[in-house]
């Protein structure tokens, strides 16, 4: 468990883990790989947040009930089928 709390490869007991940490933190190739992975994770998280916001908006519009499902989908930026599914879940 000691190695997983270390931030410096030199402080680690297990050579294999220390070597991997050195690769990803100290080599140009490893740093580029980690930057790409972190950027992909950031984009995925952002997209998830945007989608969650759109779903919440659609749910509020469904609760209001003044818009057609088509307009709800258009304004929320969701496919019509997804808005229909949200409505069905709300009714259940």
C-alpha cells in the first residue's frame, strides 16, 4: 500500500511500479500519453455535464407542459426519442 501513497518513484518499493511512474512522469513519450488521457477524460466529463444539463432542462420543460415534445427536444438539444423516453419515465 505504501507505493500507492507515493508521488515520487524513488520512494517506491516495487520496481515495476516505480518504472511505470517514471515513464509517465519523466519521459517525453509518457508525458504526452498522460496529457492525451487527461484531455480525453476532461472532454468526456464536459460532454457528460452538458448532456446532464440538457436532460434537466427537458425535464423542467416537460413539467411545465406548455411546449410540444418536438419543441422541447429542439430547445434542450436532445433527440425527440430521448424526450419521449423522459416523458414516459415521468409518467411511470
